[in-house]
C-alpha cells in the first residue's frame, strides 16, 4: 500500500509507492562520462575561462585549489539596467544579476567523493566568501547556490564545479514559502526547518548521521530516492557565517554522504543545493539554513511537472538504512 | 542580454538566456528506443495487463482501439481506508486514489504523430469518459492527466499511453494557484488563463496556431524550449465537456503540433498534461482548462529544483516561428 506524505519544510506532498520499484525501466542510466576533449576547468587551461573573480589556495601550497569565474554562458549579468525589486509586478525585466562558477579542483574530478577533505572544505569556504560578496552588491534579492553532478543532474561539464546565481527577483515559490515560515515563527517561535528537524530526531528512523552539531536525514516526505537534507542542529539563518570548525565538520559529513550514496548507486548523478537566508534586510530569525542532496535516479514525468508533487518508489526509511549500512569506499579509509 | 519573464498562469518566472544555447552539452539525447521485448500494451498481449476498465472502438471496426486498465504498478489504489479531504492537516495518509493507464493504440506506436487522426480523437474521448467516471467517485480532489513520451520524459514503456492519477488531496501548488485564480476572477470577472490568452493574441508573435475556437502558443514565459499551451478561446472549466466537433479539431491541432515539433527536434521526448477543473463542487467559473505540451530537450538542474523557476535557452518567439515554419512530415499530407 502506498502512502501520501506531507513535507512541512517545502509544503509539498509525495506519494511513496515502493511497489513501483519493480517497474520495467527502473532507475535511469548512471555513470559519469569522462570526456576526452580539452577541459576548460583543469589546471593549465585557465585562459579558457573568463577572467577569474577569486582564487583560493590550500594552506602550505601556492597553486590554486578553487577558482571562481563568471559563467561563460551567463543566465544573468551584472551590467545594463539595474532593476529595482519593486518592479516585480512587471512581466519582463532585463536579466540583471550574477552568475558565477566555482571550479572546485585543479584536477579533473567529478564528485566530492574523489577529493581530499581539505579541498571540499575550501569549496565551502569559497561558497561563503562569494555569498558574503553578493550581500554587499546592490539589488540582490536571492542567491541560488547549487551543484550539478553528472549529465542526468543537468551538468554540462563533468569537472567538479558549483554555480552561484544571484537574481534581482525572489522566486515566487520562495515568496510563498518564506511567508509561511515567517508566520510559523511568529506563531510558535520555532523555525519550520527546526520543527521538522525535531520530528525527524524524535522518530530517528530516517537519520543518516547526527551528532551534537549536525543532522543529516532522508526527509519524511522525500521527493526522490536517497534524498538527504543536512542542517545545523541549532537554528542559524546564514550558511556563510558558519565558523571554520563547523565548516570542516560539514565538509566531512557531506563527503561521507556522497561516498555512501555512491556506494549504494555507483556513478549516481546528483544535485546539491545550499539554502541560505534571502538578501532582504535582517532579521531572518525565521530562517534555518540547510543543504539538500538530490540524487537523480528517477525522472520527473508528467505527474511531477503538472502537480509539483512527486512519486517516490523508495521509502526514506529504507534509503536511510541503506545509506547507513553502505560500506565506505577505499578512499574513506585513510 | 537575457531577460526575466513572469508567467501569469503559473506564477513563476523564467530566465530567457538565448546565449546559453551555445553551451557545450546542448540538448539531451533524443530518439525513441524501439525495445525488442514483448510489449504488454500491444494487441494480442491483453492478458499482460490487469483486467480492463473500459475499451473504445473506432466507428465501423470491432477490435479495440483504446483500452483503459489499472496501472500494474499503481501509485495509489481505490481500496483500504477512504480518506476524507478534511484530514489534509495530517502528515501521512493511506495512498487512496485511482491510477489508470490509457493504452492509446493496438499498434506499437510511440507518438500521436504516428497515429490516424480518428485514433487520436478517440484517445481524447477516452480521457473525457474516464474523467467523467472519476467525478462520480467519492473523495477525488484532483486528477492529474498526463502522457510521457520517450525515456527523457519519464516514460517507462514506449508504446503510446497516458495516465490518469486521481488523488484525495489537492496538490499544494494547485491550492495556491487556484486561490490566486479565484481572487483574480472575482476581482476582474476574467479567468487568469483567459487574461493570459488575450495578451498572447494581442501580441501575436508567439502564436503557433489560432482560429475561431483554439489558441496554441509558446507561452511568453516558457519554462522549456518549444513549450506549447493549447486552450479553447472561450472560457470553459471542464475539458471533459468538450463536444465531439471541437474534440476532433483539438485532436487535429495536437497532432499537428506534435508533428511540427518532431520535424524541429526528431525523436523529441515530451510530456502532455491536461488541466481540467478540480473535483470540488462547482462552480469553477474561475477555471479555464488547457493542455500543456512540454518537450524535454533540456534537463532541470539544481537551479530549477532549488527555486521552482527555470532557465530557458530558446526564446518562445523563436520557438513559435520554428514550429510554424516546420515542414509537415509526409504523414501530414494525406
């Protein structure tokens, strides 16, 4: 028997239908393609990208480890008319904004699972630095910070990279979501994410990892198989204010989750999305930042496109158990 | 320069970024796979499906042309506890509902482009019949009526078929959308879809086809390349009440759009979604039914999953011009 489940954080429901696991097609093709051509993100090819905005170096080294460049094919650009957010009611506006690419390694790696822990940590530090920079820019309403790994997750270049896309408009789904979160906070003095985390910790059966600082969980109403949300246990609005000690622990946690996911589903494509508070003036005490990891093992079809809701063939309880039981790969033992 | 565009119908915005058309990966792989194995939907294999719920025959023939069967791997089933819609506040409910498959042809065809017009029309008639049947069932809040063509659109079986998934819950995005549509109607005495249609007709540059009864248009804020919305010109809440004459013309229009789309992008995967009024008591005078055709030439990535908004590399004006100019295939000339 299947089940409807409601997600408090995103206000969606899913249909958990484990029997659909035995459908003819099963999961989509996985496997990272290692393209043969020249990679614009590899060390030595720096001239293939637009001029760099920032670079980050590992302690004790001199070469770059992480580079930030403008997207060569930007969705939005910080030139031309600056559009005020008040123009929202218009139906068309110039595509003003920032679209940056964070090149995560000089080596041609695909996933965080293949990187040194220090390198993953530096990627998170670069995220923080660029988010802080954007908070100083005019007319930023919202920043989407995301990572596409594998073609099935929308990656057009396989070399590990993330994107930061800052827009002058707040996406309508976030307008609606934030209004709901604010109301909940003023009614209960709790954040919606915090309330959801409490439920997950009380029930416990979907936790992938938890300690005094972090909770990683396959959400009660997971949209896709092996979806994982990671959040700090204590409410905090700004990912970019995470301190160095906690950032190191978060990097280790995210890397461990990637490795376990890849042990369960080798070559899996996935998206990582970092949700930090929007760019309107503080306070954002209703906001509790979190990271989503969305494996792309199934395909969104007409139902999902038409309803905004999801059919998930793998129960999150089972997903969490499989992830917890997954053997660490050889890279993890060191 | 890119552009933000707002969609009145769905309350989303898109970023039109035509320069991204030259990205390395371009469009996803297209091409319908013709699987070699036994097809459960082909004539002669009727015993491979659950017992049929309905069958439809072309005038003057005796064999079935369209069969409706319960989904063998249902997301929801009409047994067990009937859940009242008032239980909505609960976080988990049994998966009560209906999940039907409409097998569109006894022949192993993939797309409406490959079928006789009369056969496409009969598929639409079957849709109507099954929707009417569901309106008589208890506890149906919403019906998703959709069609997945090609693996990239989520099809697990290539043989042409549609799905009707009726749920006891109204998806939250539709709750929000319908509230907005109702308010707009009571404020203006216009439907939101009708208002959008008027704008599209006034501007004209995105029309793919239009006559006294129908408008087919690449929407101003298309989410994906070559997206097409088809709606009756006059407001009407219920797709299933469309009369036989107009149904025939709609079938011809949809088939023509599929053929032109396939001339532009051979082997394209696509979803078709029919949006009819929800199942709460009338009146639904604020609702104007429409059909969406969503080619799946690009992949939703972290930005789309994280924001609910879209980056579209093909301007709808260009998409409409290409669709209008597309040579009819040989099948169309008869």
